[in-house]
C-alpha cells in the first residue's frame, strides 16, 4: 500500500449547514421526463395514484427528495400556465418547439404538478415565463396558487377544483434569459427581473423566495450585473429586495457542446476529461461567489445551481430532442465530486437541481414500460442522505499531497471528500477517481470518540458499467469493511473508481 493521504476532521468544530435543497431535482416537459416518467395517466396499467407512477414516487421518497423544479428549463419560457388548468379535455395543445417539436397536450399542468409534489412530500420550485410571457401572467400564477378569499385567481382555482391555496415558496424569474429564454443582455434582463419581482406578491402569509435567472457557466459579468441591482448590500444600506437568490447553470461534458460523446462507450482519455470538467464546478462556485461577496459580504443573497449534470449523446435510436442517455459509474463519480464541492460552498450555495430526475440527461431513474431502473447516480443521492441539513465538518488535508493527474492544462485531484454531522453522527463521503489504482486515506478524527462505523461502497468492474431492466443491480451499494479507529485515526483504502461513505456514531 502507498503512503496514505491524511486529512484532519475536527468532529466538534462545525461550519455552515448543508441545506437539503442542495439535493434538489428538475423535471421539464422534455422527452419522457413528465409523460411516461412521472405521469402515465390515471387509466394506465402501470400502478399510479391519480396518474403519478407509484414506483417513481416511492423511489424518490426513499432519497428524501427536497424540491422539484418545473416546468423547465427552456420549456418554461414558452409555457403559459392557463393552458394547463381546467378540464383536461378542454386544454389547448401546443408545439414543444425546444424539445423534439412534439405536440404538448397540457394534460400535466399546475394542479397535477402540485399533486405530484404533495405525493413526493417535497417543495415545489416553479419557474415563471419571462421570455414569451408577461408580468401579469406570472403575477396571476402566483395569485392562483397562493391566495385565498375572493380574488379573481382564487375563484378560478376553485372553479378548477381546488378550494384552499397552496404554499409555494420558490419561484424562478425566467430561465436562461441569456439564451433560449430570450437571448437577452444582462442589463436588459436585470431590469426585467426587477419588474417581474415587483408584481409577484406575497399572499396570505406565503413568503416568496425569488430566484433571478443567472449566468451560464463563467459569465461573471451576468452575475455582477444582477448583484449591482440590489443597492449597496456591502454596508447594509438600502438593500433592495428584488430577489433572494441568483441561479447558475453548468453541465459536465468532456468535449464541447456541439460534439457530445457516448454515455457508455468512452476511453481513458475521455473519462479523465469528464472528471476535469466535473472538478470545474468548484472553480465556478468559488468565482461566482467571489463576485457576489463584493456586493453582499453578509451572504444575504443565495446562489442556486438549478441545472447541473452530465450531458452526453442520446442513446442510439432515440429521438435526439428527448435527451435520453444512459447513466454509468462515471456519472456517479461526477455526482459525488459535485456534492463535495456543494458542501464546501454551503455558506453561499442554497439549492442545486440535477438535470433531470427521470429519463433525461443525468437521471435518477429510467423507465422501461412498467419497469423502473435506479441509476448509479440515484445511489449517490441515497448514500449521501445523511448530509441533508447537517453541519459541515471542514476537512483539512495535511502531509502528503493528494494524488493528482494532469488532464490537458489542468491538474486534477484523484481523491475528493467531505464530511458533516448531525444527531450524534457524522457522515464522511470519499471518492477515488483513479481508473486503475486504489488510494489509501487516513482520517485523523478529533474532538469526539467514535463508538461505531458503518461503511458502504459504490463501484463496479468497469467505469462504464450501468443498470438495465435485465440487470438492474450491476451498480448498487454494497457493505464496505472498515478497520477500527486506532489512536483517533482511521485508514481507508479506496478502490479504483469508487465512492465510499462512512457513517460514524459519536460518543
């Protein structure tokens, strides 16, 4: 065994709370995410509750899904919510111009979405239409969902079968306004965000958390332009409450957007390019956070990564506009690296939403008729549940440097880790990105006595291994043997291309 890399974890010294909303999800009217994924209709032979697939709902409840973003994505800025309320047979059809140019029948609309999040036990995150909609349209949607009494939208909601309003906290003010949401300049969008926000009212005690459409990847000018609209937050003088957070979008791709490669067939070089792209999220969160700190050092405004994940070529024979891709052990490692970064930035990052939950891009779940497949990425979410609303335990690397690899002009670490604590336990997540070699890690555990340890591992014989309807458990968590803590230290040998979690019971 090579000399272990060492890290110190002070189990009694905590950092910011890791919001459970960093494990959020995203469902767009895209391919089979909604129709055939979440929603099959009440008349389907597939078991369902009011049209929602029972197996999908139960699988997501098992990972404690905290929120669900809807209806897009690019679809949000061509979605007019009134098309999706009222008797289903009377709802108009529209063409989904962004995703496959298929006809959308609007059978899944506002009431269906709110039923879905109720079944899931999670919070709704609704993205309003700024690109092709109007200020009044979005304001009316807020009123429709959240106001009681005799208001016009309250009455319309009652006519459509719902007496009491819902609680809807999270609202997105448009999506990707720099691109599919209107091709706007930052300055123009910033003014629209102020305008739309002004007319999104808080009804009957429903407090809104408004998320302005933020930057694409490294567009720091966009972030700065939005922050400048809020007044001098640096001194706390005259802060303007136009929005509570700004978003960021970043997808992991080994090559450029126009040259997407296979999700399952890739060589060593492509694998490491993917890992380098995954590591870039830490740079982006750091640098966007630095821009925000200039105007908001108190961190009143949150950062929301409401689209992230891998983006590869669609599976052969599928509609290219449906973005259906397989999900391998490589995707799981991309996810684990992201979560470690999310935890480190928990003082500013308040929400993240993987794209997307079912049958699209880096999905949690794939459906094949009446069969449900849990992907390797799903298992990372499940193994990391203990980090939800836990307090960060800063992890300090000491002694021998982390093993690294040069990828292009970047040097990337081959080991990643993070830790947190709550309710008398600590959870440590460890990732080895090395394709071939195991790497030992020694954890110096200080501040508490460790009275028990449970280990789990996610890995496979090959990094392109994936689950199918015929072989659903090729990549699935297994028990991981952990040696005893000796003199406050624990040494773990991380196998090649693996993700390991250690749950510590603290005395």
